[in-house]
């Protein structure tokens, strides 16, 4: 299985206005006979518990089912005919047996192999479900028997690890009831699974990204934007900003590779028009288990007029923190408690981080109610601060001796190999002569400036280097700062338990997240998956992994089979996660206990970034 390239035809002509007009016409999406399947309630404690399977014995059949979310019927990859796949409910301490059968049709355009990966679940390597690493996959007509003991509780999910099947519907929620009583009370319990749907095949969308990586970026800055910025920031600062971005050959509006210009966003398998509804009685405490099962979309979640108390992250309890809003990266889960009262309906509003679209649902005292749906927030613009560079210092850059500049001013200086910058061009190809009067004398690696592996320099697949990245743990993210709401940041997340290992790491591994925006090439250390050697860990050792994001994109990084214990800025244990979000220009560290023998996948969970090469094998040997 290749994670680096896929052949496929680019999509045909755009019918943007029609696609937006019909988006969300289907309330459920799955077609049974001549009508739509009834919408699932998804309540764990409430009426209409459809598509919920519980116990220890499961039979899951992967096949194709016609779906219609946009006005056009397309084949989706489903489990037991359901999108999302059925909610599986296990209990900690039990042994589960899951018989997964491949019933894809012979003429399926989605291939003959399939798989299921149990995201965030601790299990033997041969049960992890990654073809080429864990096992050979499940071929058409075959059944694979997963069997393992459940060693944790909480909110998780499962999805395909074969080709683009995850994008096409093969994902589902997973709830594990813990042995010990939970440290909080609730009266009702709902899963809220967020995802993105496209009528394009995964191969066609990937081919389009390779050919036109900015296809969905309709929001390029205009002359009007320049005039507005000049009035606000001054002409000199605005000119310096435009020249800097031009010199880097990057766009500050390139917030996401794929957005609502291509995607239709779903909540529990229904569009905003379908209005998924969770019922409540006034004064009850309602638990909402948010799961981001999308392929490429970061969602910003809020419920206007309701505070949300975050009680778990990635299935693990955290000290409760009350917020108005949170950003959920691809593959993350957050459990929140809300107490709806004072009105009959509340809107669950989830907009994409690029502010191009949304999906909404409702908490209500009865079916059929809606509350007002807020407008999309203003479109954010990437700043030099988002790239790890202090934008305020750019206006006076001409003639500066950059050897005397502080870290915050030079962090993220895009693509600069400072040994070559005096000749006007970096190894990454950025034309530094576009930045007026830039004198690079005195800029040296070291002395607080981020070092980089040799494989990044002179690399046609690397277009950016972060020179002084910071953790950005207290940053809620671009578009969420100073918006008048209390927004969750990683620094607010504190596990409700001490470091489960307790040992100091015996060694440190630093990896750089690298890419080239125009070529849509993604990698670790500038080396794509097909060319990379495995990362080798010794069984039982404690390792610190340091990630440095050298790209202008945000990446959710997932290590299979082992926990990632995120550290704060002082190197102390902060929060246990299975997916660690990495904003642009950030440097974050976490500890890993290598307690799982075998070969494990380690990758960016943006599906098309993984397929383009941002993946490694981690091998734990005795």
C-alpha cells in the first residue's frame, strides 16, 4: 500500500452554486428502497437507540451503500449499511470479538481490500488494523477476527486504514464503559460525531490536490483588503507584509486544503438541514461526546447561551474546565457536560476553522424544534505570528541586522538557510531579494534558533523552516483569539491523574513536520513514508518525542498503540492524548512508554497528508 501517491482524474467543471444550493437536502443520506433511512437518535440513555451495538460479540460487514447528501446519489463505504458505522459499546475489562467481513462488490471503485483501525485503543499490533504494518488487510470475501481485551474506558472511534475509505464513510463511534465510577454526573449521554463528505472519489480529490493544491482557496486577498490594512496598520507595514508573503510564495488565506467549497459537513451522518436532535429535560446534565471523524476538517464547536464543561480529552479524564468554545482537531475526542435550561432549544454549532461552512444540530425538549443558527465568524487571515514570526516587527525589517533580533521576531522565518540567504535565495527556494534591504549577516544557527535535520536543506519537498518555534500551548488557534468567548487551549487541559509512568525519558527523538504547499508533498524531516526508515524503540523504555512544525498548516499527529503524554513548557506531565495537534510554527513534546511490541503507524491524521507521505513506521523491539 502506498501512502505517497495515487493516480486519479481531477474533477470536472465546477458547479459551485448548484452544489451549495442542494447541499444538505438529504436529512439522512442513506437510501433504503425509495426513501431515506430514519435518522438515528444516537442517545446512549434515551429513546430511539438505533445503530448501537453492545456486548462482546460483533459482526461487522463492510460494503457499499448509496448515499445522497448533496442532491446526487453516490456509493459510500458503510458498516452494516450505516454511515457513520454503528456505535459500538464495550466495557472495560472484557474481551471483545469482532468479526469484520469484506462485502465490497466486485466492481467497486474503492478497491478489493478493506480494514478497521481502532483509534486510540491499546491492543496487540496484529489487531491494530493497518494493512502493510499490522496485517495484510481484509480482502473481498474474507472475514478477519479481531480479538483483544479492553484495557481502558472513554470515548473513541474506529475507521478504515485502507486507501481513501475513511473519507467515503467507513468511520464510527466507540464508547467504552469504565470499570470504576466516573468522576462526574450526567443524566443523558449523546455521541456527536462530526465528519466531511464529498461526492468526489478519494482518488480524484487527491489528484486535484496534487495538481491544484489551492483549488478551494476562494478567498485570496484583494486590493480592497490592501487598502483596509493600510488604513489600519499603515502603508509601510502593509507593504512589508505583502512582500514577505510574496517572497515566501505562500498565501495567508490558505487555511485548509479542502473546505466547504468541496465538502458537505455532517453531524451523526446528517446535514444541518437534517437537524440531528438530542432531547433533554430542563435542568438535566447532558454529556456530549464530540468525535472529529473527518478526513481533513478542523471544527470549532460552541452552543450559544450554554457553557460547556470539558471533562475528558481523547477518552481520558481531565480536570473540568468551563469554556464557551473549543477547536477539535481531526481524530480528537472531547467529552463535555452541559446543563440546558431557560429555553426549549439550543443550537450545537460547528464551523470549519477556515469559516467556509458549518453543520449544526439541536438540543431540544422535543423533536422538531430549532434555535437560531449563528452566522459564520469572520474569515481569519494567517499572520506572521501564526508562522512563528512576530508580525509587528516586520515593518522595520529593512536594513536590520538579524543577528540581533529576538527569537519571537525571527521564529518561523520561512525556508531560510542562513548560510545561503546572503546570495538571495534559500535552499527551500524562497527569493529573499523580495524582502527589501534584508541583510542576513550575523544570523547563525544555534543561539536559540531552531536547528533542522540535514534532510530538510536543499530539499525540493520542503518549502518552509521554523527558526524559533514555541509550544503555543496557550493559543486557542487562528480565528479564535480575542473573539469575546472563552476558548479552550491545550494549556487548560490537565489530566486528572499523575504521570502514569513517572520516569524521566531516557532519550529524546526530534521530528520535523515538513511539506511543500504547491506540490502538496508532506513528510517527516523532508523524507516521505516510502523512503523512510522505521523509528526504533526498545520495549519498556521511556522516550521524549519532540515535534517541530516547519509548515504553515496545522497537523494532528497520531501514534498508534501507545499513549502520548504531552508536556507543559517546563517539561512536566500535562495531559494524556492519542492525537497531538501541532499548529504552524509550533514545537511540542510528549513522553511515550514503549510498552507495545511490534510495528505501529505514526502519522498526520489529515488523510491526504498521510497519503502524500507524512507517516512513519514505529517499531518496538524486545
